[in-house]
C-alpha cells in the first residue's frame, strides 16, 4: 500500500497501513453561518481567522455554504497541504468550502494524525500526489488524498507518541522563546551602538569615527534576474525567500513583471514604498524581487548587515522620510540617487562591522 518515500518505511511490530479514507470520513456539513470562521495557517494550524491580520482572503457572502468543523477534525487547505497547510481543529467553527474536512474514526488519535501528516516523509508524499498549478501552487485532489496510506500503531502507542512529542515541542518552544528574548536584547544593544553615531535627528561624528556620504559606501544595482525564488522584504527588516517564512496572502505577480530584478545574499535591500516602516535589511536569500525594491551592494566588501541596520534605524527614526519622493504619501524613492546618497552619511566599513560584532 505504501508509495513514494513512504515505501522505504519498515513497519514496527503491531503497526499497519491504512488509507486516509478508511481512517477518517470526509465531512461536508454546512448551514451554520453563525459559527466562528476558522482558517488554516502554515506553522499555526487551524485558528480563528480574526486572530491573524495577514489573511487577505475575504469571507464569502454566504457563510451558510461554509463547512462546519468540530474539535478533533483534520482540516486540509488543498492548495497549501504540500507546505503543511493542514491541522487538527482545537475548536468548533466553519471553514472555506475549498478545504477538506476529515473526521478520524475510532482507533485514531487526532493529535497523532496531526504529527504524522506534518512529518517530513508525509509532506514529501503530499507534494508528490499534488497537482502543479502555475505559477507556484499545488492542488491536492481528493481522489489522491483519500488514498494516502497512514501509519497506524495501536491507540495506546499513538498516545505515547503524542505525549513524547508534546513534551519535546514544549521544551523546544521554551528554548526558542528564551533565544528570541536574547536576540531582542542584542538587537537593542546593536541599535544603541549605531545610534551613538547617527543620533536621533542628524548624522554626527563621535569618538573620531570617520563619516562619509552613503553613496560612497553602497551602490544601487539593477541586477539581471537569473532565478525563480521570490525574495520578499518584511517590516521587521528580514529579507528572505518567501517560502522560508510564509506564503499566505502573497500573489505571484513578481514573476510575471518584465522589470523583475535579481537579488543575492549580502545585498542591502530597501522597499521603495514601505522602507519608511522598517522594510530595510540585508538579504539572507538569492532570487528575484519586485522592481519596487532597491537592491544595493556595499562597496569595497563592506558589511551589508551593518548598512542594512543603519538605514533601517534611520527609517524608523523618521530621518529617511525627509528624502521621500512624494509629498502626499510616505515613500522612499531612490531614483534620484545623487540626492539621496549625497545627503546621508555613514561610518566606514571596518568600524561598522565592529558594531555588529560587539552586539552578538
């Protein structure tokens, strides 16, 4: 019964294969428009729609056509299942008619199914059975999903697996939270060090640091696009391949834009319209990006992380908005590079690098 990468799995004693359509039954219950709308988010599972601000899909006009979900039901976003767009619902509610809702039969732990389906082998198999839909989506047909073979251990062993993984995940989450707090503290230290140089209202030299015009430190590029991976800029300053962070709520219009440009790891990237809000940083990924972005490269092997941080602080402190190209909306316009690059200043490369090293 196993297929794809699943056929490499040796069944432990007492385990067996069972198809999804036997382990669960598909539910298509409707007619409850008053129930709470739910959505499936990557890395979050099934949660209330209103709990997230990044869901840009509008609710349908007739909520009576939405499918009713009960606690313990497994919900699949058929366009995102291959990425992990699935989960066990922790609450009753309604979901889009485009989702699949499956209710586990007796002998199955919903939490076990959640861990199983989100495991690497199963995500690989879900990708394999999905149908490619250009430019970058995969639609898993129900006729293929229903035949998915599931590993079925005895129910008591399922519970032991769930208890073990819950404990491990909880420990990992605590470590990640502690690390996040440490990173936040280090970021505050780095920002404070940078601000001792740039000040809060004007660029100023302190401690004998050598300041030079920005255009002598970084140069704006127009690199030819040679890859397909879309790189996006976020307001927290991260510049990364879209599929490494999230894809929900994005369109794929960048790929069809004739003026799309290339971006490489180590480039300093500024969002031309959203940079004032912090969308500035050094790229962690190579790929393509919108022509709205301004892709720059440090001169003389300069420190991209430092210059990305420097410009982001200038933006968050309101300094860059003084150089916006529009009087009616806040925007950063680098088309007049002589104007922008001549009026800003920054520390030389070697000093900038030392600031970052001192903060990590």
